[in-house]
C-alpha cells in the first residue's frame, strides 16, 4: 500500500485563524471609523467656537464689514501646541476680509445657520475646516459673514489612536495567544521545508542541481518545481554571462595590446612626424576600442533576459528611421555612398522601445555603410506588409553566401576575407533587439543582384488605431 503523502493543509487546520483575523481586521476598521468620527465631533465643536470668537472681531462700516483682529487676539485664537490653525473671513458677496490666503472657499456654503465641516488640504497638510455664517457687530438683521477655521489633524489622530487602542487591547491579547498557536502549527507543518532550506544552505554556489520534491507536502510541490525551473534558467543565464565575459575579454585583448604597442612605439621615437603618426594610430585604435565597448554594453543590455526592462510605446517607424538616416548622411558622404530613404508618406506605427529601436537601426545602417564599396548605394525602406511593419536596408557590399546567412547574427562572427573593420557584434545586437520586440529578421540578396538586404518584420501594434 502506497504511503500517504504529507499534506501541509492538515498540519494547519488545527491552528487556522483566518476567520478570527478577519473579524479582528473588521473590528479594527469599524473601531477606527467610529473613533475618527468621535474625534472629529469633539474637535469640530472647538473649531466652531473659534469661528464665533473671530466673528466678534468683525465690525460693520460704510464700506462694509472689516476684520479687526489684532496680533495678540490672533495669537490667542490660533496658537496651539499640537496643531496649526488658519482662518479666513468672507463677506456676503464673496469678498475676502482677511486671513490665510491659501485657504480656499468652501465647496458649498452652509445652510440654515448650521455650520459645515469638511476635510481639505492647506499646502501639504491635511486639515479639518469649519465654516459658519455668523452675525457681526454693526450688521443688519440679514447681514452675515462667512468664517472659515482650519486645523491640522495631530490632536484628532492622537485621540483616534487612543480610542482604538483602548477598544482593541483585549482583542490584541487574544490574537497574540492565537498567533502563538498558529506559530506552533505552522512550524510543525513546515519542517520538511526547513529540511530543504538546510540542504540548500549546505550547497555550493555552483551547485544548481534540482531539489528533490519527495519529502515536501503536496501543496508545496509546485513551489519546489518552480525553484527547480528557476535554477535551470539561472544556470543558463550564468553560462551566457560566463560566455559573454570570455568573449569580451578575448575581443578586448587585441585592441588593448595594439594600444600598448603604439604607445611603446611613440615613446621610442624622436622624430616628431613619426610621433604624430603613432598618435594618429593610437586615436584610430582608441576609437575602435570605444566602439567595441559600446557594442559590448549594447549586447549585454539586450540579452534575452532583459525583456522585463523593455518599455514599449507607439513609435512611427517611418519618421524614426528617416531621422536616423539623416544622422548617417555625413558619414555616408565621406565614403561617397548614396544613402537613400523610401517610405509610404504616412505613419507606420509599431510598439517599440525607442532607445533599443535606435540601436537596431543604427547597427543595420552602420553595417551597410561599413561594408558597401566606395561610391556604392545604401537604401533604407519602410513599408507595410499586411499587418506587419517592414524595415529593410539594402547595401552594395559583398554578397553573403546562403550558408553564412544564419551565422552572421552570431556574436563575433565575421566573414572570411572581409576588408572592413568591425567587431562582429552589430548584427548580433540587431538579432537580440528584434527578438525583444517580437520581430523577425531575414537576410536576402539585394534586388539588383549586388549586395544584401536585411529585413526586419515588426508585429502589428496593439491599439494602433488609438495611437494613431
């Protein structure tokens, strides 16, 4: 007979306190609401009394009522050791007679002589405001002023906490006792997991072998399986990282050695012309090294695991590609290359991360300009293909053989016999960025039979009509 598998649920049923905790939370919420109302009622009456005192300092005159509140009287009314108070007085036609300028008029005037109390903000502080229509000295039977008094909430919150604490003292003690029981029950039920934890603690950081799900309770097995899947992904990520570091070190070693050689040569020269030549070579080597480092960083930033960092937004592919083409025009002219652009003269929207999309287009144009012959032609084209948005870049460079068209997207892969200077990373970066955008990239012969055409097929954007 098969042994019954342990169940975590059976170990927790005896100490299950969910309903009790839910009742405590509900009781706390009701108690807090009640205490908050009681605190407001207690201190609202005080605010109304201050408003009545302020009304005693308003006097009527030929020009209408005026507020005569001396600094001493204002300090006596508004100074409080716990809270900050502010007042404002309005006449019957909405003219401010004085007070705090940031205290806005009430959302609605009080009616039937009953004071209005509401919550508001004064600057960055939440406040409670009392508003009343009150008579003043020298006023006619129907003449009233509107008095606002605002107070911060420190005393109210302290009183609320005191009321809630007094109401919930017994409940908290009961919950503490219940938590002790639950703690014992959970500890008893989680002993198998503790054993797994101890086993993991004894492991080497290089040991990513899967956990044995045998002794764990049935409910926890999915967690163990997810941990095993995570270890598998982590192993792949570490392997990719180690490979990247090794490739980077290998690629950086050659230009660094070249820099050292040029420096040694320059230090040993006395002829200024030769020194200048060595410095020129140093500049070229430093520029190559800088470009290699930038491409290595771009490649690391666009690893397959970087999908969570991609921030997609609606981008007009045609306008974006045209802008980048214009930036490349000076470099193309220096090599007498005809850099052209063909579009649809209407928006071609895709969902893309603008920074990564710029890296993709820059690397494709750089590859085309770098490998095209002097006086050649490079054409960037944006078009729609059904639901897809298509970006294609054609060049007059050496035609890539069919058997090499997959490998050119690998890191550090370069065609044999190529004369142009490159690191072999540009197309790898393009491939990674295309994958992050859910796009696919193809490589074919150019339509005129000379050179190559790289085509990126972007999926249709979500909500394209809204973005348009």
